[in-house]
C-alpha cells in the first residue's frame, strides 16, 4: 500500500523553528520528486517547496525562500521541511505529495501529484 505520513507539526512562537517529516512506505520516494503544500483556513492549498530526484534540486515559494529548507534522506525514505523564522502567516496544515515524475516541473500545480499524506498542523502564535 502506497502511503505518505507527515509528522513534526505543532505550536511554536513567532521566530521559532519546526522540522516536518514526510515518510513514505510501499514505494521508493527517491524515484519521484516530492513537494510540500500548505492550506490555511479559508484559503486554497498552496505550494511551498519541491525537491527533485538525483541531484536534489530544490524550489521554493517566494513567501518561504530563505526561511525553509527541503531535504531528503534516501536511506530513511523520508523528505523533510526545516522551517525557521516562522511567522503567524505560516500557520496551516502542511501536506507532502509525491509527483508523477522525477523533476519538479509544474510543482505548484496540485494535479501533478498522485499521492498525498494526511497533513500535519503547524500553528505559529504567541
């Protein structure tokens, strides 16, 4: 059974950090590009970051560039999202998704993904 499971969310103060994990089972995650999306209440799901296979090229939304870092650990079949300097506007449910191909082409389009996790809540508040 193909599955993605996110973890690592929680409540953090503004300026704090969290590291999200996206663990895959039933398939080898490194064969596919992997992306992170988020959805805040009342808003559409938006792309946050993507990492390709092979050389691990990375892509970020302008809103998180310089603060978030995506990475992968192939031995653990897991992709991570390190989030630093968190802001209240980063509050959302964060989802990881498996793209259909090896590269992040079209990574901002949710229909380019064929497998999603259940999401993990990130709340940034004082």
